């Protein structure tokens, strides 16, 4: 069974992959605008959903990686 630090590291890597996916959607949307069209609402919604997921994964990684503060991320 992996320790919490290892899990936090794996979640950090997943967060980076999600960030890359969100940036890809933003680039696709910007390309559409540069081509004279408008942003694709489906791409914009997908980027926002991916970004929310990334933030959640980053929070989980932070909570698992926290040491010495009770691990709850609170004050």
C-alpha cells in the first residue's frame, strides 16, 4: 500500500496532466477566435470543468502531503 506522500505525488502529476488538458482547450478556443469565429461554448465549458477537477486534485494532494498541522489544511 502506498504511503500518503507517494499518493500526494501521484495526485500532483495528475493535476499537471489536467492543467495541460485545460490549456489545450484554451488554445483550441483561441485558435477558433483567431480564425474569425467565436469561442466554442463546448470547449469553454470543458476547460472550466477540467480546471475545477484540477483544483480539487491539487487540494487532495495538498491535504495528503500536509505534515505537522493535523493534516486537515485548516488553521
